[in-house]
C-alpha cells in the first residue's frame, strides 16, 4: 500500500480474543440481550499485549444503531498496540440514557469524557466511525488536552442524506464486497437497535454543522480523516471540504463502495490509523 506523506494531501489506499478489564461480567463481543440491566455508562476494555506494559489508550466511538461490539474487526491488531476502550453510547448496548440528558454533540462528547474518567484515562487517541466520527470531532475540539490524535472513519461533519439509497440498506453501509451473513447480522442489529438511543442521536445530528459552528477549526490534535471513493453517505469532495477546515489534518480515500468503512474495510482502516499514530510519535 502506497502512502504519500502530505500535511493536507489526499492519500489513496487499496482495500480481525481475550478481554482485560471489561466493565461487566460478559464476553467482550457479546451482543446485549433483551431486558438485560443497563449501567449508567458501559465500556468494554481490551489489551492483548504483555501484562507488564502500560500502553497508550485508544477510545473507539461507534455510530447510530450500534454498540461498542461493532469494533470486533479492529481488536486483533489495535488491542496489541493500545489499551482499547469501547464505550456504548447513551441508550445503546448496555449504557442507559442519563436522566435529563439533552441530545447534542457537546453532551455526547462530555459522555465520552465521563467514560474516560471512569476508566482512569487522562488522554487517548480518539477514533470514531460514522456518527461516532462526528462525536469524536466534537470531543477533540472540546477536550484538546485529552486528545492525543483524532481519527475519523466516514464521519459526517454536517447533516447528510443518503444518495440513491439501496433497497437493501446494509449494502449501502457495507458495500457489495461483504458476505450475505454479514449483511444479515448488521440488518438484525439495526432492526433491534433501541429506539431511545436511535432517536436521540438523530436529534443530536438533525441540524449540526461542525464547520459552520467553528468546531473543526478548534481541533488541535493531528487528525486523520478516512472516507471511501464511492460512498453513498458523502462525496469525497464534501469530506475534503470539511477536512480542510481541520488545521493539522489529512485525508485518506479508500477504494470501496461502502460508507461504513470501519466495519466493511476494517483491516485497511486499522492499517492507516496505526501508521498515522506511529508517524505522530516521530
């Protein structure tokens, strides 16, 4: 894979445990079951490296209709390099919606800060996919001292509409290269997503524009934005426009017709994120 180093350049790239410190007595990648008691906030924690090492932390933020379980494809490599924190956003997985919670990106960023507080983490590499990418950008702007680097995989920076939606929505999200079993799994996940969380995130994203509101311009961390060249979510040009508003950022464009590239193109996303973080240390 060729990677061209450029402060604001576009990079083109071609196109999977054990858990330590999981914050509930459940398998790290188990889906929540109906009527299972929820916690005020839930996160899974993974570290697959030597037990005497004290690794840096990476916080992975999922998108709408999902939970922290969707990062399964990242764990075999990410958790060998980082202590990985995978929160469930309010109303999803095993996390409650806090009493009186007002749905907004700043409040969702504050929720991530509370997760880090509970995990005893001062700062971390912040990584978000889709809606989680928007939350990650808000977090980086609001908590610069707690953001080591920022990586966004197919995260919108303003209100989006799906172009030419497929009659099989997961084909838009995951592209044409995934198996029927994967499509069925994700279709079930989305069909059973908790309404309170889904509606809340939609409310938070109903009128947002991170460039208009000056959020992108406040991001101080070195930032990697990843998108797909044939995404139905947003064009490369739209992503490039918002990426340019982030002062110290670069764009990677994957060869993919998926827009949930963090799931459909997990390995190549991880490759780019690990390479980017390694470069920031030099």
